């Protein structure tokens, strides 16, 4: 998939600059978030997983997020498949030792007064 994204970027003259690609990714994630919020009527509907049919717009925004993430990988010269495999191995290690999905550093940060 990363090769396909890179070809599209070249074909349409999209910048491979990592900073631009990062800003685009953040923007696309925000647009996906908006579609998710619309699906749950901004919190008025239950957010229990599996109970919602997401709109075609949400699916399109998810595609935009995937494109933007792969474009960022291209801009940073990071192999997306290798990065994913490394992350999966990290999660396998954490769970096999009884840990959770968050890093140890996050788990060790004490709660601030008034924050949960």
C-alpha cells in the first residue's frame, strides 16, 4: 500500500515533506473524529462498540487517514509494514508479561489533583 501512496503522491505532485504530511495526517484524523461524533450525535447516543453504522463519509475519512499516514511514512522514509510489525511485537511482549496496551512510562505518571 505504501508504494501505491508514493506513486499517487508523485503523479499528483504532492509534497513529500514530512512536516506537511504530519499536519495533513492530524487534519484528516480531526475530520474522522467529526464523522464519529456525528454518528453518536455528539454524545447523545450510546458509544458502545459495534452498535453504530458509520456513514460513507466516515469510511472515506478513514481512507484519507490511512493515505495520510502512509504518505507520512514516505516523507520520513519509514517502511510502514516494518513499523507495524515492530509495534505488534512490542504489544505481544507487553501482553505476554502481563502488561497492558499502554507504555510503562504512562502507567507510572501519577494522577494530578483534579485529573483522572
